[in-house]
């Protein structure tokens, strides 16, 4: 049995583009807000012994939360998982890529975001102070 966690898009298009047989799959419609609830997602993944888990969306390049999709796959110990879309694109989960590409990228993005917040937290009061003087 295989699982599709459908974020958005059309199940029919996804089955057609990826040449999947509907009888092999269980489909669960989830919302992007559900990714903020890790216990809920992991519960879905551990509900049954799925041989494969797919996160389905309209377009991979526009989809957020790739890191968390792969993280939940890692936590649930589902080695065979992927993010698929209606255009036929597929991003497979790989332990190597996750540990050496996605995790460092996630920490770098977090660090840069923190830098931007701190920078503007300091800069905006200085700009306001300069505007009050003139």
C-alpha cells in the first residue's frame, strides 16, 4: 500500500502524469498548516505500513516546506518517499542529500534570516533618530 499526502492540485492529473494505479494508493488531503503539527503528520505516516509515501502538489518549485516533508519522512523511517507534482516532476528523499544538502541549507537560511532581523532591529531606530534631528 502506498500513501499520497495531497497538499493541493488534482489527484487525477498526478496519477495520469506519474502513471500510478489508483488501487495501490490511499489518499489523504492535508493542508500546509498541518506541517506545523509534526505529531499529526507522523501519525499519518505511521498509520499503516506504507511501502511508499508521496507528497503531492501542483508544482514542486512553488511548494514550500520541502525540508519538513523530508524531515517527517526521516522521523517516520520511510526510506521511500518523494515530493511529486502535476507536471511530472519528482524529488526523491535521500539520506545523503538530506544530511549534507537540506540540513545545512536550512541552517544557513535560518542564520541569514536572523541576521536580517537583527540588522533592521538596529538600523530602523537609527534611521528614525536621524529623521527626527533634521
